[in-house]
């Protein structure tokens, strides 16, 4: 993990080896207890085992909600579906505040009719329900969308379970960019190469990925259409081209180039044309990320002697230092509301995920983890979760955490390492 972290910071041209077979599946392991969690029962959907023996809609919904940190699952014994009339006094006796149940029916045309209903047990009322006909390949997505509906109805915030993540793997001597559901399942290969691939970044509309490939024996930035696979080379200047980040309107990218002197940050159009040089220092400036309003960029620089996070306007000018606690702070990620900075800080010899409240001038960093090899945080589009890479049991894994660090979910592969996650936007 340390090697790849330094690679990311220094914009070097090698990537530490990873491993993940193309067809490996993930499972979610959730740990921690939140301060307040709404108790909810998700009943097994009627006929889900017969209709989809390899996939449990109810289990996916249950895991999504638990991973959010805002719900505590309550066992739901017995036969229930969307047409049931729950005895609310019994569910209240089980200390349940909400109840969801549904069914899956295979249609004559091969699609599946997925239905569900959500009840407020305390009030004894129906608060949500829907029916959707989907292809077999979209059953996981249907489950995630049910979880999104339940999450929004009960929390008041938009769910992110039907969004996607991208990450980098390596197996059998080949590097791979994979796109998967937000729980790490349902992955598809976006690109595979015999040479390293690093730094995947989603476009704001979720239709493209930018990344760095070494297939030409040097770092070159590409963009790729996630639906068609069409690729475009957008930064192949003299020297290194690295660390792409999209502007909120999708019209530009911030990239790190060493075309003139050392590594500096440039703004380029999505066509590859340079707009302007954003930083001009004798230091290494890299890992730029836009603020949600598009008016400023956060980046990492060692201009003060060690890597720290700075901020400058997209029109250029003087940079303002943002992080002061600790001597080594890298990998900035800004929450969608612009109020929170997530980053990696070295504490002793450990690299740990931290957050900083940008809305308070006197705020102090908050450590969300007690692990030692965290890297590459990325906010969910609702700002309620952060995905990052870490190391556990001698393996690189993907983790999500709530903003208070109390609920963590480990997206586990049975055989391999994964790295450099990037959480995609809403829409698919």
C-alpha cells in the first residue's frame, strides 16, 4: 500500500501489483454500531428462491440498508409479500419501526416482475410501494433501487445503492479497470492491459471514466465511454501525464503534467486542449480535485517541505494551505456539499483516513479509522458514505465508512486485492 501511495503522490510510472480474477465475487462484511439506527425488517420476497436461485433480492436490500449505517435489521420470520396485511402490534412487539416485503414473478416474456411494499409499523400505514418488470440481468439493480426508495422514504436523504464504483485490479499479469455496483458486486471489465492502469475518475454524468494507462510505456491520460468502450487519448505530453479529475460541469479536467518543468496542475478541455496552467511552483503539485461549485481546486503539494493539501481558484493565483495537522497529508476528496474534506494522513507510520470540516475555520481533523494502510477516499454522491482502499489480513480490500467512522463495510474478495476506488455519480 505504501508503494502505491507514493506512486500516486509522486506521479511515478509504476504501480504496485494487485490481483483479482475477472469473475471474482464480493461479499459485504459490516462492523460497528451507530448511535441511532432505525430498526427495520426486510422479509424474504415471495418466490425469490424459485425465481432467482442464485440471487436474493431481500438479502441485497438488507445489506444495502445496513451498510448505510442508519438501519438495524430485525429478523422477519413467516410468509409475507406486498399483498400481506401485517399485524402491526406484533411487529411493534418486536421493536420494529418499519417493515418491507415483496415478491418476484417470472413473466411469459422472460422478464421478472419485482414488487415490494414498505410499511411504517409505528403509524400502521403504507409509505411506499412499486412494481417493476426487469430483465434477468437487471435484478441486482432492481434490488438496489428498492433499497434506495426505502432509504429515502425513511431517512429523507437520497440513496446511493444503485450507483456504481470503479476500481483497479491486477491478475495474471494483466491490469484491469472494473465497474461494479456500489456494493462491489455485478462487476464488469471496462479495460484490461498488460501495463499498469491507475487513477480512475468518473465524469459528472457517469458516462465516462478518465484514467492513466502506461500501455505506451509512459503515463498517458485517457477517457473512455462506459457504455461503448470508445476511448480517447486526452493527455500525452512530454513527460508524465497523471491524476485526472473532472470539473463539475464535465467540460474540463484537471491533470498533473511535467511537460515544462516539474509536476504541475493544468486545466485541459475534454478534447485534450490545454486551457491554462493552474499552479506554478518549484514543488510537486498533484492530485487535484474540484470543489462542487467548480470555482476552486484542492490539490497536494510539498511546497512547504512535506505533502499538504492546498486550495486555489480555477482561474489560478495564490494557493491557500488547507491542512496543518500532521506532516504528510494526501489524496483529497471533497463531499458533494463542499463542507467536508476526506484525505489520508500519516500518523506515526500509519496512513489513516481523516475528515476535516471545511465550514469551520477552527475545525480539527477527525480520524475515521485505526488501520495503517488506507488510501484513495471517494465520497458517495449523497455525501453520507466514503469508499476507500485499505489492507486487512495481508490483502488489499475496499471499505466503506459512515462519516462518523462508526459503521464500516468491507467489500471482500475471496482471492485477490483491489485498489483505487472511485464512487460514481447518480444515474446509470
